[in-house]
C-alpha cells in the first residue's frame, strides 16, 4: 500500500503590521518631517504674531486657539481615506509655494502682517502637493481652508465695520426697548435712561460673535447632511443673521437690567454672564436651523452607495 506524499508545510508568513502602523507609514515619511521642520523655522515669527493676536485684550479672535485642533480632528477623521489614496507628489505645489513666498516677502517688506499670516495657507497647500499629491491635498481642502478663521484681521481693517455694526446693534436694541415702553435714547455708543446710562463697548459691538459664528457656520456647512444650497445658506446667511440678532438681544438685556437695577449691575457680572448665554443661544439656533434644513433639503443619496 503506497503512501501519498505529504504536502509541503506552508512557510510561516511574517506578521502583517497593525492597521495603525500601516496607515501611519503610508501617510508619513522622513521628508514630511523635514518639511514640517522647515515650516516651523520659516513661520515661527508668524506663529508668534498670530498667537499675540489671539491673546490681546478684547481680541476678536479669542476662539483662534480652537481652530488648529478642529483642523487636526478632520485630518485624523479622514486618515483611512488618505491612506487609501495614492501618494503622487505633484509639481503643481511649486506655484503655491512661490505665491506663499511672495506674500511672505511683500507682507514683511511693507509691514502688512496679515499678508504674511495669510501666506501660511498657500504654503501648507503647496507643501502637501509636493509631498503627497493632488488627491490627498484635495481631500484635506476643508482643514486647510478652515485655518483662515484663526488669522486675526488687523484693527485698521475692521475698525470702521466694527463701529457701524455696533451702532446698528445698539440702535436696534434701543428701539426694541422703546417697543416695550422702556424710555431709552441712544447717543452714539451711549444709551441713556433716566439719570443713568450705559456705554456699549467694542466687545459688545458684535464683531467678535460675528467672526466666531462665521467659523461655526463654515464648520456646520461642511459636516451638514444637507444639499449644497442649504450649506451655503448656513454659512453666508444664517451665521451673520444669528450673530447680529443675538448681539442685539444681548445689548437689549443689558439695557433692561441697567434700566431696572442700574448701570453698575448691568456692566458687572451680568455683562460677562450675558456673553456666555448669548453664545449658547446662538449655538442652539444654529443646530436647530441645521436640523430643520436637514428635513427640508436632505442630502441626495449617492447612487453608487445606494442598495
């Protein structure tokens, strides 16, 4: 009786690297660290200026600390998508880097800081194109563009607009108070009631909330499960309207408290608490509006993913 030859034993296969190690290796190489190091060296002074703009007294960009972390979250969220895309460095990065270098030079030469700060965005775009290619850079378009909301716009540009916005909000709050039979008169930035008055400062003018809510509107428009028209509405219409209306409501509440309890009470703890409450109200309005738009204009189902 003959024995059948035994099949050769399967050679042991080396253990495949973990999923986390795989996508990390596919996304990062040594030259990526070199590019990051060069960007840190080139933009260290720019980063310091941006940070100083965040920490100024009565800064309109106190939310700037959050922006880089939001951007990093979306990069981390799309890590598997990025790892699945081919890494094909593109020469199209050179025009972006050249434009960023020109902005950096001209802004530094003219002393126009915001131009040097803005150059960070095309520089990052160009660096990603040169190291990772067009497909991966296109996937990261929102985290790159969202960095715009961390760059402080100088007061020389915003001062005139901030003043007009403050006067409109103050006048609207006074008219609303008069509608409720509370006798108040606006004189410039002052609101007079009886023998007392309130001064509406720059922080209460509404520009800070407008900038912060525009950033929130851009974020919600990106993640919203609605059609593109609803997303544009969230960013370009809803954000400014919610910011202006909630700021009018805040000034109105300050005037009412000042009328009944005196300007000292209104300008004290209530002033700080009202700022927090108004932002909460604005967030609730935003999320409620996005939920309504999701029902009215839901995103169309992708036929490729439909069962």
